C-alpha cells in the first residue's frame, strides 16, 4: 500500500511540476523524454531535431531532452503525453498497436523486402496516414526513425533454424504481433519491460530476446547473451510522437518549424543508425558474442500462415497489400 501511495504521489508530482510546454515572453520550451541512452542513434537524431528547431525559430521554440528514463518508462511517458504534461516522446511502433490496429502491419515478420522498401513506406502516403491516425487518442506522430531489423539473441544457444527456438523463453515487447510471431516460430514469448530485461536474462527468467544491433550493445545484454542470430524477422520503426494538447497550443508557424525539424532529422538519424549498427556488431564480437547468419527463408516460411491470416483481416489486409505494392 505504501509503495502504491509513493508511486501515485510521484506521478502527481510529475504532472503538476512537469509542463509539456513551458512558455515565457521570450520563447516556448517543449519537453521531450525517452528511455534510450544518450549514445543511442535515435537520441542523436532527436538532438539534431532540437538544434534545427532552435535555428529555425531563432530560439523562440526549443526542446529540452530527458533521456535514459529520467521521467519514467515508455508507458508512463505516453500517459503523461496524453494529458499534456509531456510534449514529445519516442515509442516503438509496436506500442502504437494499442491505439490503432493499422500499426500491427509494421510489426509483422518479413513484411519489408529491404531497408529501402521500409523507408519508402515510412516516408510515403502509408506512413503519413499512420502518423496522423491516432489524434483521437491525443497523440500525433511527427516522424518515423530507423530502428533497424530485429533478430534473436540468446544466452548460449545459436538460432540457425526455427527449430532452435523450441523450448526457449524469448522476451518480446508487449505486442500481440510479436508474441504471435515467436509462437509461430516455435518459441515461448515472454513480455518483459525493457528496463527489467538485463536482470531477467542474467537470472534465467528468459533464455533470450530479439532486438537490433545497437540495442544489444547499448543495453549491455551482450554481457549475458553470447549468441546473436541475424534472421532479421521484423523491421519495426520508432515513432516520434507529440501530445495533441501541446501541438494545438502552437501557432501554425511553430507547428511548421517543428514538423520541418523532425523531417530533417530523419535522414540524419538513419546515418547515425547505419554507423551504430556497424560499430555495435564490432564491439559485441570483440566481447565474445558469436554472430550467426541463418537462412532467412526458413523463418519466413514458418510465419507464412501468420501473414496469410492477417491478409484476411479487412483493415490489416488492405495495409499489407498497399505495403507490398510499394516499389
């Protein structure tokens, strides 16, 4: 009971004293919070956006960034954003599934033919539709950031075929599509928050997880997991989102500055991401991680029934067909 009271008081404290947008006669300050390390390429992309916004507005509209979960978990940041006590945060597209089912399409395995294909989808008509499709939940998407391909990493067992996943407990995001994918491949999906995963791996609560190269490195999970198998099953992007309550307090000019700064940060973040993937793979291998390159077709065949099921869905089937049609 005492813990619950303390948590409630802490949330109230944040809501009261953390304003999503602080305004003075000179300028407005937007507060952006997320759970990533400051060395992460997505954080660097957001730093670039903040710099460009300050330049475009002549210092009239700026962003203060709070990384590393300083203002709460991903879920807590979304909740603060919805009530307007936080202006901007970064979430995985998987989190957005709970607001609109269309986002599930981005989390399905082997939907994207290549990195270039995914960029065309995120930057095009489909991406724009998804970014603006959650405003009824007080959330507006600004842009998609590259979060790479997700692959399996395990404590000591290499995953070279789907059969290697049998009997393994694999940490997944709290995403229906992620859980269905791991089940289809033969593993046992186990939703665990990102902040608790290192301990869960260390203590054997789970046998492995699935994520991209920079996350394996910056999370220090490579200290526990010594097998990384690049099956590249999904390409789930990160989404930069703003509170519509805060967005609607901005003038048209301020909105234009912010959206332009966000758009300009996308190719910069992608450059940082590509560099980080290369560096992360090098460092984890230097620290004893074996990188495996399994036959992706074996994994794609194993989840084909799952994709066929979603193609029959009225909403998701349409999105999937449109994604596949992007050249």
